[in-house]
C-alpha cells in the first residue's frame, strides 16, 4: 500500500509591508526567516551582533526589505533544500 502525504500551506504576503517597518523589524524578520546558525541559543550574542550589523547597513536593509516582500524570492529559498 502506498501512502502519500500532502502538505498544504497558505501564504499571505503584502509586498509593500516591509517598506513601513523600522530597521529593527527588518533585521529581526530577516533573521527569523533565514536564521542559519543563529537559531541556536548558543549563538545569541552573534545573532545580536548580526542584527546590529544589518540595522547599520542601509544598502542591506533596502535589499532585505525588497526580499522580505517578494514572493518569488521566498519561493526560490523554499525550493533550495529540494534542489
């Protein structure tokens, strides 16, 4: 017998929403969405330093705002582990 599991999720994305976020919100949402090793509590200090670095870099903030509001960017990252 073959059992197939189907997972469905719904995503609501407002592409303009990140434009109204403060720098701290952009940095925090970026690190929540793409945590890398910073999701491990032993890297809390490094995570905070990374957050501060993001907030201090206007070009990075602009890029991350655009990416956080982009469905195509999200889908591309979602697909990465499957490739």
